[in-house]
């Protein structure tokens, strides 16, 4: 824990603390901190600090980097002078760091940067460790320090005085320049490399012990230090002095310009209302297709191009759309691997998904895309990646998606991006920790995917996209089964409902055996018409055409003529030609039947075949009499031959000579995929469905008020943890007392059982007068448990 950070937190009023907590919701996540010292620990956590940095724009990071480079004794005025800009330009970005608890001012106005930031940023501005780090190191002996002081013209004296004198000389650009005038040939080039391309470089260690070389001269004068034989480093103050008083680190307080164009808001809104229902409809069609023909995976992982094209052809999607929907459905856990089927099939969640209203189905897909750690339409070397294959970029791809959509969301309403290169520059300004090359590579794919999902139209963000872009912090990870905060967000619910409000649930049936839907069809209407007719066009109006083949396909799927006409009558008026067509096809449907057999048994004697068909010991063959001289067997030829021979018959096998190939049908349909694909090509079993409760986000003001009320009082323990628990919890064996001690001292999770039989999962405990005050996961709050009533403690693992 950083004591300076804790001291600063204690100086804040409730309003300022609430603003800090609003920017750092990670610090008040359950179990929320009860005191300022615990809050300071969370705010200074290295991983939490890194996540906060990812969400800050470039100027804030440049300020933090400069503050690290200049050290703790730096204020806003010194930072402004370092950048060569007025203090007014630095102040607002410095305040951003304060509001996120990444930096804070002390009582004298000096800026302190959180220690974790220094551990991540080891060479700010390309500068090394401070000079005092090397001079006070145990590797620098007193004799070496006196020798160095003498080479700089300083008299010997106490160590502290010599260190201060050396730092003063080597930090002064003028005195350092004068020192270089006496340097041997080649020293200037050597020091220039360290100054601008350091601070750590590989060197030839032998040259540091040869008199007269630039390396030995630089080391003898404290300009370079060598922590190991072949590695040398230049101290921070030396590099700044050599860069000269005119050096200015980069500072970009103004975002780069982005060329924009006005767009018609009605046109953008219209395209959103076309794309959104289309996504839901095509997704259902694609999943229905995979339920009939499981999607196999390549040996190297992922879905092959041939299978993608087959699904696109059979569902009426284009290839790009199919690639996107396959990956989105896999992340949404609507599609998963089934061992028995040998491919990807819909999961049980698909059955529940298709029963939801269309807006809810759309939000599930959008939430999956929002957290997806792949880019379906990203081209590398001019080629797409493998669908559902491993993407080394992983989480960075998801961050690129959110950064690009975030830039579009910041543009004024009815404004389109007119320069994709400018869009990449602006996205990098808002998210500078993203790799610039990856951002440029993924940005076009993000825009195309967003267009297919109804989030972008005419290079402008739609209302649906704006609502999704506001949920960057709630996106979740690809390994999550769902993102309830996204799927149940009120603004996204309102936009998704409006995006699907214009769907048509009725069709116009014509005497020419066509069905026309003047607008985006609902998923249910499209599914019905796709089952009984062939789609001829899609877009603002969709057209289907009925034919004998399409009606026969509907009857093959289980429809009767009356049931099909009844369903069609619910969505429109049935013309007489369509009624005649359906009844005519139904009258001839089933005149010829086809049965699946494994082999056939033939004999010239009908009585012999009748005897074989009724033989009790041959019942397992599933024999059926197809004709007086032909039997059908459900078992393969080899097993049928063996069974007949075991029972006294003498059959012979006949080679296939007919032209009709009998295919063996799948006995049972897949019950639903169970194995999901995780990032990195890993596979895990799909968890059973559970009712998801959306927890409200923590209230920063409430927590700020609670922290002020609690003050700085710590737990009141009458002695050591182990002694108190041993004395106050006599029902527990020694091992369980030790585990309870870890709950107090280290905040570990454990399950406890009380004397009345109640159980609880606890963590982050404190001892207070014979009572364990701990976080209870079931209650979602801190509760008090009398130590004397605890009869069992057991380990609890996440």
C-alpha cells in the first residue's frame, strides 16, 4: 500500500472521493472496502492500474510518463515547463490522473504517481533509473565513489555530500557539455546512442577495462553504469542533460482532426431497422441449418471455407455474414461442439433464445459481438482468418472494436466518418496502449461487422451502436457465458426494441404464387416462408415464390396441407392458386415411400423368406418383408450373414450391382452441443443454464459516505489472530481454526456452518470482541458471526 496515496485519500471531502470512486468502480466491487487503507490497496493494485490506463486518452498518459521521468519532486509548473506549454494546458489532464487515483498532489503541490505505474513503465520517456539509484547501490563501493568524485573535480568527503555533488554536476547540461569537450574520440557517438536509444544497451564489456576507450572514459565519469559485463545503462539525469535544455517530450492535448460528412438521419435509422431484424432472422436460419447438418471442424481447428460457403448458400446469407454469425453464435453459446454428432450444433440455449422476443434475441447477439475476441472480417495478408480459429491478438481485438465504435459515438449526431485513416489516428489518441498496426488492420473489419449488425450505416453510428458503445466497461470477456449488464441495459433495450419495431408480421400473397413482405420480415414470418417457398429477393422488400418443390419440402418437414395453409392464413390472405397448389402437392405426397436399410436378403422361395422373417432368434436383425422374395435388414451385411449362418441357413453375399446408392441415415438428431470453444483454441463444457440476476452497479456516493462514517478505525482484536480464534472458537479443530485465521489475515474464501445449521461463504474477515465480521457472499454484505457458534470451517474455491 502507498502511504502517500492513503494520506491523500484522507484529505478528500466526500464529494471528491465519490468522483474518484465513480472512475474506479473496480475499487468498490464486492466485497467492498470498509476503510481507507483497504481502498488505497485496491486503487494501487498493479493490474487494476493497467486496466484504468487502457481507458485514458493519450495526453493523460503523456503527463503520467513525464511525471515518472522527472521524479516525485515535480509540480504542475515543472511539468508544463518540461513540455514547453502553458500550465493551463497541463492542468486538466493532470486532474484526470487525480480523478482516477493514478496520481495525486501532496501538501506542497508536488505530484506523486502511483507506484504500480512505475513498475509497468520502467523507462519513461526512454530514460533510465535516477543517478542516485546507481550511486547508492551496494555495487558501488566507497572507493569507487571517491574515484568518481575525483574524476569530476569534487573533493572527497562524506558519502551523502559526494552523491549530491555528483548528481548536481551530471544533471547540469552546461557542465555535462563542458565535460564532453575533454572526452576521447568516439565518446560523443557512444553517449548519443544511449541518450536517444537507451537507456539500456548491450555492450562489449572488454572495452570498459581498456584505458583510453570511450566506454571506460564514460564509465569513469559516471555517464554510464554497467550492472553486468555486457549490459550498460545511462542514468536518467545524464540522459536529460545530454538531450539539452531544448528537449521536449511529445504532448498531444488536442485530438487529431477527423474529416466528417453530414448524413441523413432518417436514412441511417432506416438502414438500422433493416439490418437488425435481418441479423436475427439469418441467425435463426443458420442455426436451424446446423441442427440438420452439423458443422465439422478442421483438424487444425476452426470451420473450413467449404463449410462456410455451404452454410451461406443453403441459408441465403453471403459469406461475410455467415462468418460473422457463426462466431457470434459460438460466443453467445448458441452453437457448440457435440461429440455424438461430430460437429457444431445448436445448444439448448438456442431453444430458449428463439422463444424470446426479437429485441432480446438481438441483444444477445450484440453482447456476444461486443465481447468477442476475434475479428470475423479482418484480413491478414489479404486473406480471412479461419472461422472460430485461434486469434493471437485475443483481447486486443475486442479493445480495438470498442475503441473504433467509441470514436464514432463521440461524433455529433448525423455525422459520418469520411477518412478511415483519420479514424485510426483518433482511435489511437483515445486508446494509446493499443497497437497501431493492429488498429489499422482491424478498423475496416470492425466497421463492416458493425454495418451487418445495424450499428453503423453510411459510416455513421446508429442509435443502436451509440447505446452499445456506452457499455464499454460492461462488455465482459469472451469466456463469459453472457453479459447481463449489456443484455439488460435500459438504453440498449429501448434502441433494440425500436430497431425491430418496423418488422412485418404479414405478407401479401399473389395469384402468381408469390409472397411479398414490404419491409423487414420478422424472424417467425421469414422462417415460415423459407420453409414453404423459395426466397427470390431481399432488402427493403422481400419476395418468396411457391413451387411444387418448395411445398413438398414443407410437407417433408412434417406439415400437413391443412396445417400449412392455416399457418399461411394467419399472416395473409391465401389466393386460390396457392390453395390449389398446396392441396395438389399434398394429394401426391407419399405415393412413393423410401425406407433406410442396411442390407437386403433375397430368395426365390417366398415360404423360406417368410420363415426367416418370423424366426425368433433373428429378431435383432429387424427384418421386414418388402416383397414376397425380398427382406430388409436393419443390420449391416456382415452381421446379417453371421446371424443367418448361426441359425442354420447358408446365405451368400452378393456384390452391389444396382445404380441406386442406399445411404444410412442418422438414427437420432444431436441433442444439443455441450462443448464450447474458448480463446486460444481451448474447449470447455457448457455450463447448465442458470437464472441471471443483474446486479446494480455500485453507488460511488454511498461508498464514499460509508468510508467517511467508518473513518480509520481498524479491527479491535484483543490479541493475535490465532490466539483469539483458539480461545473464542472452541468447537473447531486446530486445522479449521487455522483456516479461519487465513480468512482474517489474508482475506481468503471459506465456507462456515453455524450451530443452528446455517451455512455461509465468507471472506475478508475481522475480529471484533468475540465476533467475526466478514463478507457474506449469500447476503452480499458484511455480517457478524459469533465465533462460539461456528462449528465447521471448510475451504471454498471459485
